[in-house]
């Protein structure tokens, strides 16, 4: 069983003989099963079809032509001597699935020469620059590609260890993409300009490097005249950013909706524990009491409760090592009750 390199699609035409294919749909669960199967000893002892929801059999005879869509897991059997014409090709209608396949290729150590994201990014940046017509149907897919290339550019420019930066930089074809971060930012800017009618924070500007892109990816704001390169680029908040300070948002990375172009890595386990309540009498009231402006008593009863949230997830570290991240958040709630009956809550 395999998925064709870079999530490419395939065409087959049987000139003579026959072919038998076994297909698995590229659902999230099936791709996860395929990834684990490829990277373990299961590959030599277990039939992948036993780990997925469904396997579909397709038989091709002489004269038949078939196209295999992006990401479909498949195996092929040739029952008799056959002559077949076939080939792989990339298209822009399913870039998001191609990127999922690319992640699997990295984790299962597929040779780097088959990773083509920067070629696609360069081609569409050139098309947008030349004002070529692009089908509206593929624009959301180009946004997925743009987000991915920006994340790669940030790794290249980061202070990460040398091996991580080198591996990311080696993905870039220097003959087609001499300045990867500049290309990634130009593609994002041109897509924003086309889809939203705005340039965002990183519009290309004329610089001494001759590429028309700021060397640091910065942009000049036409209305304010200030340079974001000096002030630093800030993420844009969405319309519902009033949730940013809420308890639910602080306790869960998966709340989402705060930043544009950012999807937090989900936690695999989130466990909330309500702590025991303790009470103390004749406790001096805090200084905040007078600030609130209620009551005249200086002592009262204190009720305290501490709740905790423990979140756990696994991430891939250097050289394929699995790192376990564990985060604990403790929330303390105090209810102060003065002797004269006034109440104040503090968290």
C-alpha cells in the first residue's frame, strides 16, 4: 500500500492486459492509520485494510483509463503481462490534502526530492504577479499553501538549532526559489490583496536587494506612514476577539478564533479537577476591599477553592523523538464575606 509522492494524482491507461487496484479513501482516520503502519513493523506483518474503514477493489481491462485522486491510498496487482501508460501530476484543487500527505512523507522519511510545495508556491506567485486569471475554486487551497510556506519561512529565519534549520532549508529548490521567506510573504500578500482587498501587514516594498520585497518581510503602512519592520509585525485579531480574556479561552488552546492564520496544536487530553473548599473566619480583609468601596468592617470570612486543568499532548522533536508536553493551570477563587454582610469575589 502507498500514497503517490507529494499527494500527486495519477492517470492510468491499459494498452494491453489488466490491472487490479485496492483503494482506501483518504479520511483523517485512514491517513493516521497509514502513517502508523508505514512507520512500524506492522508493515511486514499486517494488512493495512484491516486497520481502516473500507477497501474498494477496482479492475481495469484493456482499453480502460482511470484517474486516482489526491491522497488515495492504494495497492496494485498485475495478474497477467500488461502494457500500461501512466503518470503523476499535481493540481491546485486539493492542496490541503497534498499538505497532509507531505506531513506523512516527512514522518515516514520519504526522499526530499519528491517534496514539491515550493515549486507550486513559486508558480502561483508568478501567476499572481503577472495578473493571470486564476479559478476562484482553488483560492482557498492557495491560502492553505500560503500558510504552510509562511510557517516554513519562519523556521528558516528562526533561531532554532542548526539541524532543524538545515532540514527546512534543504526543502527549498534554490534554482527556482532563491529567497524562500520573500516568496512566501509575497504569495500571502498577493492572495490577501485578491481575496480581501487589503494587503495585510507584509506588503512587498522596493528594497536594495532588487527583489521588490523587504529583506525582513516588513511593510510600510500607507495610511500611517510607519514601518512595521521597525515596530514588528502583529497578528490581526478577528471580530470575536472579545473572548480573548475569557476563562474558557485561557484554559483551552483549542478555543480558536483569536488570531488569523494561526491554528493552535490541539491537546490530546484535558482534565479539569475541582478542588476542595476551605473556610476561615476572622480573616483581615484585603486592601482591595476599600478600593471596591463597600462595607466598613475590617475582618470577615474567607472561602477559598482551587481548581486545576491539566493538559497533555505529544509533539515530534529532533530526529523523530516523541516529546510529551504537560501543562498545568491552577485557578484560585476567593470569596470574602465581611462581618457586616458585604461580599467580594477575587480570582
